[in-house]
């Protein structure tokens, strides 16, 4: 106990941790840490491996200076401390030590036991080896039976798997994992057909079942392929788009084939091209139908696994036309359902729109409702057809990849793949048939085909049918045999094409071929016409054309490798459609529009909305045919080929309308409305038309009228030129009047008294002038938008263009609608010449109005002079009745002209009329029978009445010319002597003949009155004096 206390006391000395222990190896024994610190502080050499305790003991006992006897007590203290610490540690951990000792004994026992067992096992293995090395036949037999049993078990397992294959196929096909199903089926069939399996006769029924499953899977693959190819599956709705109002382009499909990548490089990548060596892997965790392209590729791979790709491609190609027809009909039903509530199709009782002009616009004729139906049908249909063609192209690409992959793998499985043009040919046939259905009726197409057949074979109508199959007597045996075959065919077709069950006529076989009547023919494939949503009309071409061209442009983008220059290319399809269908229908409709616009009773009446186009009335036919021409121009720009045909049709419109206008003009100026078609070709006097109408076509007179300043808007013409021009016109008019015999008096039937005719001439002039301006606007609009050096303008073009600059006007032409008329070279010159004929006819109408005024003036003033009484007993305060009638007629004509023509044209019509009146009053004075002072006063009163009335039509400077006529008849009051004196004093104001006439009237009056101063000299004396006086001034 004392030692323990001493140890604990010493431990207390070493219990405090040193300030810096050298090592941390004694954390588990804190009592040992202090002692070890002392050892390290001077006694660390004892911890080395080469420590020698004897040497230390000798050193401790050595008292010399080199010995360690002085450290002996320190050594002894550390030894006691170490001993105490170990004793404490042993007391604290003795239980663990005891347990370790026991455990060690157990482990040692186990090791001994294991060693004994190993020895025993070694002995046993040696014994087994010796036994196995011995030859024993019973063991060999047992091993052979074991192997046989294993093979039998394997066969039984395989048979169980084969029996379960149909159920697995049902599960896989219901989940649309057709590629896995095909691989499973072909693996199973390969197993069944193995040599070992063929020895088992019980598997024959299973082989038949698997063969049936193969056929069923093939049929299923075909139907699934057609469902996605022809957009029957609800998962295909993202491949096409419904029509959106206002749509102008086909929407881009958001679903692409799996290998498509956008290429922004210089050379665009074909969107349907794929890597040849890319192997498709089916993802069994997703529904493959959600991606139609992926699903179709899966189906192609499954068909390749089945080894039936050639049969599938052939079937797909054979069913194309029937499937496309079904697609077209389904689309028509969808569009019809969308518009069923709007009452789109109303047959022939279609209500007219408020704007009557729209019926003459090829691109505006139909109502918006009908147009929307057609747009909905075409845009929706073309979107679907594009998706179908994409699918065909994708199938073609996949087939090529499969073929190349099989060839690369050394497989002799080769097959023929269709070319795209074999697909495009029946598709374009369906499109063309649909477009033609909406352009012309079935009856008209049948009539056209019959006419074409008759033209190709003129003797066809002479042939007689000697025998027809329908006339033959029925054979019951043949009928019953045929009925069984027909039923079998119908059942097969119903399986191949389920849609056939919806067509009662095809199922029942009641549809017969329209050309070959054979009750034993396969008539279930007869294709009927599509249901029409709107009435067939060539007008519809304006709606059909835009989507068709956009569709064909899209096909060129989608199929860049397809040869567009061959006879079945996209462009050639439209070209063929234009030549054989579109342009003939347009031309026929244009001829109908010309007939409708020009042959109606109201064709040359005022257009209802003429104020939208002009300040003055325009005839309806002009507005209608301008609409036709503009719509042809717009159609020409939207279908930019065969422009010569459009220009030719426009020329036909102009020629036909010119003929109608000239006929109306001739009928208007004809006497008694009699029209003689040969009279207009005569160059002499035409007795069938009025004098004004005849004179207006005289080249000499027309040349003078065309120089009139008011006609040419020439404000710089001097008065002397105008007077000379008016005098030349008067001279020419009298020459034409006296062409049959001299001094002929105008007759009433040579004049136009119907004010409606005069109004019509003004309407026709202004309408033709407006018509030419509108046509020229189409020309100038093209020239302003076209690039390149302009061609020099012809004389006809300059004349036509003059009218386009003549006045500020309202126009029907909307340049934003591409209503321009591009022409160059010979066609432009020919067209300008045609416009010149219109200009000449319009000018003839205006000249006729001017000349009609002058003919009225000539007729009535001749009646005033030749039929008037100027030998009056009393003074008359009223002008002559013919003067009053003439003034009234002039007022009516003025009202007629003002109702249809601008002011400047009215001024032209009355320009120079006072000079004509003066000329008539003076030159016709020789036809006055007798005159006295009261008669002269009456004539002066007539002149004043005419002059006063003229102020309503002509400027005062022109009406002042009437003073000359008044001064002339005032000479009558001078008497013979004063007349001669006035000439001698003031000079002659008139010609010798004019003085001669008035002098004769004075002498006649003097003779009748018996004046003694005047009677002294004879009349001849006064004439001699007049001759002398006039001779003085002439010299």
C-alpha cells in the first residue's frame, strides 16, 4: 500500500502534462506520458534498437568522470516510476488481458480443428480421384440421358415460347411496336422451320398459325402505313394545317424526319435526306405513332424484316389514286361541314352583289362567301397533299436506305423502288380533275370531249352500233359463277380498303362505266366526280390559281432533286393545265362577258356607280370591259406564263367592243334607226346615216377639225389662224352638202332630232375616251415599274397618251393589284394602233355632235332664207319661226352636251358657229324671193335673236361676228345710190357677189314699189357702177 501511495505520489509528479510532449503515442495511457517524457529527456538512447543494457549498467556503476554513477539515482527513480505506472495500467486492464488469453486459446483450438478437417478432406479427394479414374459404364449412360433430357427441356421451352408468340404479337401490335413484333415473329418462324422442329409433326398447325400471323401483320403494317401516309391517324394532325382566313402561303410543317438538320450553309440540304448506314432502333417506352415519320420508318423496317418491302411498295403505289380520291373527298366533307351553316352553295339562284361590276372581274366575281369556301378547300387540301407527298418521298428514301444496307451486308434481297414521278402523275391527275370540276360543268366537259372526238374522227357519227353486250340474253350459269367471284373480290377489297364499305354503289356493283358497258367488268374501281361546294364557273380560276401556284412552288422546295423539266414536272403540270383547261375556260368566259356586257338592253346606259370613276357618265359596257381587262392583267401577273394568250384575249376584248361601239354609233346616226353594214365601207355619200355622221368620217373635214385649238387644248393659236381654219371648215362643209348637186337644201331627215341620241353620242365619246385612258394607264403603270431602257413611242402611242394627260381623273386601276399590261415590240405597236381606232371613233362621236349643231343651223337658216317671207306689208316684231326653232334646238343640244361632256368639249362643239351663221345668212341671201324694208327689218331681228342666243354658247368675241350679217342686211335700207357711195367712201366690206345679191334685192324692191328716182336707171347700170367701184379697190 505504501508503494502504491508512493507510486501515486510519483504519478502525481508525472501526471501533469508536459508543456511540449515530443510524441502523441500515449494518448490511451495518460499515466505513461510523464514517465516517457523523462525518458526522452536524457534517456532516449534506451529506446533505440541497438541499445545495450549491460553497457548502461556498467556506466551506472562507474564512479569515474566518464561514468554515470551520478545519474544512478535518477535512473532508479525513473525505473520505479515506470514500474508503478505499469502496475497501475495492469490493474486497470487486467480483465481485458484475461479475456484475450481465453480468446487466443479458442482461436488456437479452431485452427487445430481446421487443420484436421483439411487433412481429412485431402484424404477424401485422393480417394475420389482414384474412384473417378476407374472406368464405369453406368456413369456414361447416366450422362447421356442427362444431355437428352436437357435438349428435350429446351425444345419444350421453345415450343412454349412459340405457343405464346401470338399473344405477344397481339400485345406488341396493340402498343404499335411493330418492329419488335416483326423480329419476334420472324425469329419464331425461323425456329419452327429449323431441322429439329420440322421433325415434330405436332407443330404443323402452329406453323400454319404463324404463317397466318405473318400475313395479318403484313396487312396491319400496310394499313398503318396508309393511315399515316394519308393522314387518317389522329396523330397526323400536326403534319398539315387548316385554312386560316387571309392565308397567302402554305404553313411550314413543324414535324421533320428524324435525321433532318437545318443547314444554313451555301448549299441547302434536302430535308428528307438521311444517312445510309443509320440503323433504326425502336424505343419500346414510347408510343411510336406520335411521330409519323418515325412510325413509317419503323413500319418500313418491319416490312424489311418480313421480307415484303417490294410487295408493300407495289401495293402502296397501286392504292395511290384510290387513296388520294378518298383524301380529296374527306377534305371536301370537312370544308363542307365548316361552312354548312353559312348556306354556301345555292345553285343557279345565286344572289347578285351590290356592286354589279364585280361580276366582270375574274378575281372578284364570286361572293366572299364562295371565295372563302374555295380558299378553305384548296389551302387545306394542298396542305394535306404536300404532307402526303412528303410521306411518299420519305418512304422512297427509307426504301433506298434499306436496299443499300442489305446490299452492303451481302444480302441478295433486291427490289425495285418507285420513282417520284410515278407518284406525282396520279396526284396531278386528281388535282387537275378537281380544278376542272370548279371551272366547268360536267355537261360542258362532256360536250367538249364529244366535240373533240368528232373533230378527230369525222366519220364517227356515221358509224352504227351493230351489237352491245347489254342487248345479249342473260346466262344464269355465268351470272351465278360471276356473282361468286364478284363477292370474293368485294370482300378482299373491303379488307384492303375499309373506306369502300361506305360507298354503297361500289359495294353493290351498281356503278357502271360511262363508256364501256360491261356487267362482268370490275366496276368497283370506277372513280366518280367530287361533290361541288360551289357552282362551277370560270370565275373561280382567280381563287384556284393562287393556292395552286404556291403549292407547286412549295413542291419545288420540298423536292429539290426532282427534275422539273421533264414532261411530268411541277411547272409542266401547270403549263399543261393552263393550255388545255385554264386558258380555254378563261377565253370562253371572256367571250361570254363581252357578249353579256355589250348585248344587253342596258349595255350602253349609264353605269350606276360611274361617279367612282369619272365626273361624267360612262356607259356600263365600258366599265364592265375595263374590269375584264384589268382582271386579265392581274391573272396574267399571278400566272406569269403564256402572256401572249392574255394579250391576245385583251385584244379580242378591244376588237369586239370596238365593233359594238361602232355599230351603236352607226345605229345612232342612222336615218330611221336603219343600219346597213355595207354602208360604212363606202367612201362616197352615205344616204343611210345623218349628214353629221357622214361628214364626221370625211378625212379632209376631220383633218380640219383636229386642228381646232379647243380640240387640241392649244392656247397659243392666233386669231388669224382660227379665222382661216373656221372658213376652211365652212367651205368643206358646203362642199360636202353640195356633193350631190349644187345649192342643195338640207332635208329634215338628214338631222338628228332625238335628244337621247345626242346625249348618247356624248356618253359614247366620253366613255371611249375614258376607256382608252384606262387601257393606257395599264401600259404606263407597267412602264413605270419595269426596268431597262424605254422603247421609243410610236405616233399612235403619243396620241393615246395625250388623252391620259388631258385632265385630272378618277381611275379604276389599282396598281397595288398588279393590274398592268406589259407589252413590247410588235405587240405594243399593234396594241397602240388598236387604241388609235378607239380614239378615232371617240373623236368621230365628238365631231358628229359639232357637225350636228352646224347641220341644224344650216337647215334652219336655209329654211329661214328660202322659205321665209320678207315682203311684208307691216313691220314684224317677232323673229322668223324657224329662227325660234333653231334657238330652241341649240338650247336642247347644249343641255344634251352639258349632261355628258365637260365644258371644254361643249365649247369645241359650238366654236365657230357664229361665223357659220354669218356665212349662211350672207351667201344664201340670193335665195330670198322678195324683200322690202319690213322684210329687211325682220331679217335684222332674226340676226339679233340668233346673236343673243349665241351668247349662251360662245364667248362674246365670237358672237360679235354676227354684226357683219346685221350690217349686210342694213345695206338694204341704203338704197342703190347710197350703197354705191358707201362703198366708194368707206371701201368694200363684202365681196362683189355679196354686194351683187343685196343690190339685186334693192332693185327688185324698187321695181315693185315704182319709185320714180330709182326707176330712171336700169338694174344693169347699177351693176356696172358696182363693178367699177369694186374694181377700183381691187386694183
